[in-house]
């Protein structure tokens, strides 16, 4: 009888925990800084500032992402804050807890799009598309940002597309645990 209770408990725990890679996984991710990749087309009249007010080299933007697989070939990504300045184009700001995506040919794709209607003649569409090419103990991929204004009142607001590379490493912890970069007390 005692053995039967343990077997039932083990089956219940495995069904709650899921199988394969269904548990949320945390990654520490380094993303190329957007400021270094904004093309001239993201500025009015293709004119970027001649003298950048502040420059820094050899840095990356770091974030902590949560990834998990759902059912029926869906997956979820919590990329944190999506807030990118793209020259003089509309800023890409998208707020949500997670983005639903899919897996096709071994790659995961997560796209979130925001449409802001300021008036019938001024509509801003921005998007962020995360493509994960490699996922395991490390992850690699591309973040594609898009900003576009449509309508007569858009005047000189440029359309902008920027692609940023990212790489990351799996963090050996779970989503509930606290993870910090500083020393412990």
C-alpha cells in the first residue's frame, strides 16, 4: 500500500510538472544596443544628428527573459519591457506579461504589435518580433523592431526597421526564486 501511495504521488507530481521542456526557463540575455543600429532612414530627411550627445562603446543591454512551451506547438516569452527609441520614428513601446509564439522548423517566433490611433489621419503601428534560432543551455536570435505612421498627418515621421542580435545563457533557478547580480548578505 505504501509503495502504491508513492507511485501515485510520483505520477501526480510528474503530471503537474509536465514533461520535456514545458517548465518555465529563465535566461540572462545580452542584446545589441539599439542606438548603434538605427539607420539614417529612421530620421527625418535621412539626417541623423551630426554629433551624438553621448556615446558609449563595448556595452550590451541585459535583460532576464522567461520562456516556456505551451500546448499545440505554442510557446511563450516574457521579454520584459519593450521600450526602444528608433531615431525620430515612433518609439516602440509594448506592455504585456508575455508574448505567445510558435515553433516552425526548429525556430521560435514571437511577435507583438501595437496600433495607436491619434486621429483618423494619424495611426502609429509598432512591432517587436523575437526570433529564437537556438534554444537550450544558451539561446541566440534576432529582435526585429518596426515603426510606421500612416495617414495625412504623419508628415515627416519616418518608417524605421532595426534588427538587433541577442544571445543568452540559461539561469539555474526557477521563476519564483530571486536572482540578482550583486553579492549576498
